[in-house]
């Protein structure tokens, strides 16, 4: 059997081995659930960071900034125009 190389610089190799074993034993549904949960947490953290960095911005402005950072300024601009037209 080949020795496992550490994948994480800040995790004890034995802890990493246990963690990987638990992930391997989790079924596909559970792994997907964990991935979706983690993605949701990261998105929430990013949105809160944007709101903190732009304290004077409205919620909509902060959300548009999130879209610009994640999907590009072009989509953010189009969304801004769409929202303005919808508000009329």
C-alpha cells in the first residue's frame, strides 16, 4: 500500500486520514448535502463581508456587488437595468 501524502498543511496527517475515511464512507447523497451546505455558508460569508465593507450600501447594492464579484460586471449591469425597469 502506498503512503498517503498530506493534502492540508495545517491538519495533522492522522486527523486528515480519519476525515478522508469518514468522507469516503459517507454516501453520495450525504456528500452532496455537505457540499451544498458548505457552499451556502461560503456565499453567506461573502455577502456579509460585502455588506461590512460597504456599510452605506443598500441591500440591493450589496447584492449587485456580490453578483459583480462572482459573475462579472456585465451581468451585474444587466441585472441593475432589469431591476430598475421592473421597479417602474
